[in-house]
C-alpha cells in the first residue's frame, strides 16, 4: 500500500505533505531529524492519511494537495472549514 500524508508542526505552525510506501517509518524519520526539511519542526503530528494502490497515485495526490497552497481546498481537506 502507498500513502499520501499530512503532518502538522505546532512548533512551526506549518503543515508538511508527503507520500510513502511505509508510513510508520516515514513519520519516525520526520520526527528523528533524518529529513532535512522537517528537522526544525519536530515534533510532527500525523493529521491526515490517504491510501493508494500505486506509488504514482500517492505521488499524484501529494502534488495535488501541494497545489492547494493552504487555500480553502486544503483547509477543507484537513477539516478546518466545513
């Protein structure tokens, strides 16, 4: 299984969107400082996960979510807007 996920850092007040085929391992990497981009935001909290059959499908969704740039579509996705 492949996953698209969204993390939240209360420290930075920012979201991070990614995709992976090993969700537990990837979240642990983000929270251990192994990911250069997310190192400063530790601790990261997993707030949204979507499952996909293919790596391509998960990556395509990651890019789609990133294109929202924090607008209304993104806020609806994470439940900030009804």
